[in-house]
């Protein structure tokens, strides 16, 4: 090692300075700098992979709470880096009044034809019932000629597992319910309400075939054998109509999560199952086990279905209004 060969930068354009997470922090925090430069600074901090870098990302993520849209994007970038590099998942903060005003002006000047919302920790807190204010906002958007949908990983209809999104909308008025199309299981199930607030599934993707279920169970066993597992609320894994998940050991390193995705992708492909959405992630609390999940549909595909079939769902909703 020598000062001449060490990784360095210059903070004043003249003198050599050695890179630390803190040396990038001012650029990330400076609202006057271009957004691309600020996000590049966040990425540079994350690459250090040290406790100091983690602390710097937290400071960047918590900074400028009343700033505008670009400050919010830096906040998002910092929290994304925290999750990806350190396994620490934090909820995004609410937008500032300044940012909210800019968003509302943009919507007024360029009204969208379709508005799609996630439910948990977006419209409401995790698995919380929809409030009257949320119902009024959804109906208000529909009254302005905007097609309104909720796109969620939760099921639209009950399958004996977790509460459905329809359960969470149960306290809305029939008029508020009728304004919304529900895209459950990331778009694999589509549900609508009639004028009395009674729900019906109007479209549903085919579930796994018997051979696909067998292949998934085989791969789940391979994941368990190679990486171990954990149990949470009496479960270590499950196969649903459109996906499966397997819990991994608590506090497994990111390398284990990455390796489990690689192995699952390879083993499923050997069994003729390609094009699936496969990922592994940490739970909100590091004391809970991380998990690997695979599904035949994800929210990106769900958005495509809602866009492509928007006119058809609007006609179905209008017919069900009588």
C-alpha cells in the first residue's frame, strides 16, 4: 500500500482526498446538485459495505424531509441501498407539502386515464381496513373519469390463508367499492363490485398444473437441503395457485439469498419452468426469516394486464352497476 496507489478523489479540484462514505455524503445531500449526481453519490456510499457507509445511508435517507421531488428520490435511493446492501428495510416517508403540491399540479395538468395503487403501506398500513377517507379518495378519482385499480400481492378471494384485499375494503360504501377494480395476487385475479357492493371475480389466470406443482415441490426441497430453512407462524413454506415461497434461515447473508435464487432458477428451468418471477428478500424485521419466492405473475405483468384490458374492465364495471 502507498498513498500514490490508494483509491482517492479530490474534494476541491486540487488536493488529493481519500474516499470515505462521508466524502460522498455532501453531494448526496445537496439539493442544488443534479439528481443523477446525487444518486451516484448514494450508490458510491453503498459500495463501501461498512458500518460507516450504512450510517451515512441512514443520514442521507432521513435528510431533507420537507424537500421536493428530487430530495424524495434521493431518500428512496438511500433506503433502497440500505435494503439491498445491508438487509435493512425501512418504510418510505410521506411526501412533503411542496412535493404533494407539485404532484397534484402535474395530475391536474395531465390527468391520467388509469390510477393503480398498492394497498399495504400505501393506501393503508399493513392489512389495515380501508378508511372512509381512502374510500372517498378512490371514488373521487373515479368520478373524474379515471379508471381506478388496486394491484396487490394479496389474494382477491379467500383461499384459507392471509386476509384478502376485499376483506380490507369491507367497510367502504357500495358506491366506493364499485369505483375500484381489484387486481389480486399481483394481477392473477381480477375482481369487481356491483352497485350493492357485492364482489365477483371477473378474470383469473390458470393455476399451476399438477406437473408444475410437483416440480415446485421438488425445487423447494432442494432449496431446503442446500440452504436450510426456518419456521414462522407455523409455516416454513407454501405452494399457492400461482407461486410458492420457502423461508430461509434467520439472518442468512445476502450471498445465501442470491445463491438460492440462482439455484431455484436453474432447477425450475431443468423442469421446463422458465419465465417465472423469482426473488429472495429480507422480512421487515431482521429477527424474522428471509424468504425466496417464485410466481408466474408479478406486479409489472399485472400492470400490463390492467393497461391492456382497461377498456374491457370498464365495460364490465358499467354493466355490473345495474
